[in-house]
C-alpha cells in the first residue's frame, strides 16, 4: 500500500552532520504525521523527532537544538538534519508514517527498513 525508503545514513566523525531523507510512495490519501525513530544495539527503539501535518514538531530531549525535522509535502518526503553528532547518536534510524490510505477509512502505520548512522572518530 505505502512504502517508505530512507537514505542519507553513513559514517561521520563526532561533531559532523548528516541529512536523512525518507520518501513515501503508494496509495496515499493523506499523511497525518511523519517521524524518525532510532534503535541502538541492545536498546529499545525510541522516538527522535515527529512532524504533524499541521506543522507541529517534537523532539527527544537528547537531540533538541541539534536535530531538525522538515517535510516537502509535494514530494511526500521528510528530512532529518542532524548536526553536532555524538557517539550516542549511533543507531539505525527508521522512518515512520501515519497515513490515510486511499479508499480506507482509518489511518495506518508504516515503517521504512532503516538506515545506519555511525558516529566514530
């Protein structure tokens, strides 16, 4: 129905920056929210940033002031600009979307396959 594909992950040094992208495609009627989660080895998946269709954003305390979530509605793409990266930011980053699918009466949740971000000196 809906596919999410992340890109932009990689290896960076502490203090560096990365920009993640997540493109949504398929039978989309409306995207209600798009989020970025991350999962470090041995840790629970956590919400990093959220963007609601009305424009509201939210961030985990650990990334406030360093990460910025944004969206290109025409392209159904959400971005995560990550600055001042630290070792603790190393994780697999997952795109998540709450979507109203065409001809369906309720929203559904979709996940991308994830992209690896490694911060190392």
